[in-house]
């Protein structure tokens, strides 16, 4: 489905590992004073004045992405977003990243350059420094491993542990769109395989596709909460689905959570796509994943500060652990929440 718009194919071995590194990183700039030494030495040197937050995620071809419909530039951008989201979920400021890739010989220099153009765009947009990484050969496709580093005052770091009975459960943005974007891409891939001459008409799904192929981490939410003078009691990012992340919060905080079906924020295009695919939109919101929104709890006393904010939705509240985690349907029925989110170890 993705046309090769650049017929030039320069084998990576023509440049060698170090030549490739120089080629793909030459346009990256250092902007943070905490980056003492970046790319070019045996190791980076950092000097954070605050507590340091570190997270790592890996994306594997055939498991996390499909290059038949995922442009390399978008993939590079997304690889950075996946990691920055975890930093923001700690209520921290992202400052640096390292990127390591393993590539098979079917990837020419031009393809690697396209991947790093997406990485560069993400770094510039989110003001993070690329400070190092590694490149190596792969016999099983493309593998991308990113480590993101951030900082925050120790007393402002927010963990999964900390939610208490009575706290409000809040989610940023809307959810379910990334999963529906994936369904559309998979459908169009199947249509293309059956008839390569058929050109997909996907203009109506642009929001859903963007949420899947080029997600945005919620850098704005920690800043917004600081401006509102709200410090969450617990927080997590929505990478594996709302149901799974709720269960993570409950486990780490030793609490239960009740959410309300009619409070879950859904974009109208998600509802329309769910109807088209004959899927239940609430089920998709609970199990979809890859939205990279932030899910957090706040004290009830903070309700007046957040109630009218268009970026935030209060979808439930924290209860005693003995009550478990439940969804209250529009009809008033209470259904136990089970972890239905994505699991890379399952087929």
C-alpha cells in the first residue's frame, strides 16, 4: 500500500555503521543545558538538577507495526511519542532520548534516513535532545528501541501508587481512536491484497489514522495541571487500553475504581467507525490501547479546578479495594472490569 517514492537504494554497508550514524544524526541539535555531552563520545553526560526519570520501550516489526501501511517517517515519530508518554505519565519533563535500531539488509540508507526524519521532527516538536543510541544488523526485520529521560522535583513526581478512596478518576482527550485507525488500516490492507489496483478512500478517517500512525504524547497535561495547581495522586498513560490501565492503578494503589459508561470521552468519528465495523464503542474504549492519553486520579477538593476544562474528563472515582473495579453502564448495570488491553505475548 505504501509506494516507494524514492527509487534510490544505497546499501547501508556502503557507509558502514559509523558513517551511517554520522549521516542520520548530523541535523540533530542539543537544546537542554542538562545535556553536557551528547552524540559522539563513548557515553552521554547529563547533569540534571532535579530527580531523573528514565523509561524504555521497544517496537518490533510484525509485532508493534506493519510497514505495509506505516510510513517510516511516521514510525520514527511514533517511537519517540511512545516513550515520552511514559515520562509525562510520571508528571515529569522529557529532556533527552537515545535511539537504537536493528535493520535488515532490505533497508537502504534512504529508508533509515526517512525513519530518522520522523525521530528528528519529534525531538524538535517536543524539545528533547537525541544523545546517543546504537545501530546493528537484524535478520528479522526492523527493531527500534528508545530510552527517554526526564526530570522533575522529587515531590512532584507522580506514580501509579497513591490513589485513595474518594479520589476522582480523570482522563485526558478522547480514547478508542487509535484502535479504530488500526482496524481501518487492516481492512484496507486486505482489500489491497485482493485487488492491488483498488485505491483506498480513507479521507473520512483521517483523525483515526493519525491517532494510530502519528500519535501525540500529552506534554501539555502536566503543564496544565501545574497551572491549575493540581497534583495527581496517581497517574498512568493509556498505552494498553483503559481497562488494563485501571487495573494497574488499582493494583499499585490497593484500591478499587468505578467508572461510568456515559462519561467515557469518545470522538464522533470513533462512534461512526464502530457502527461501520459492528463494534461496541465502549468495548473499544476499554480495550483499544495506543491512545497515549493520561489517566490519573485527583483529590475531590480539586474538582472545581478541573471540572470545566475541555482537555479533561472525569470518568469515575476511587473506591475501597474490597469493591473491586467496575463499569456502570448507561442502563445502571454494574459490570466488573477485566484487563482486555493489548498483550504483545498473545497472538
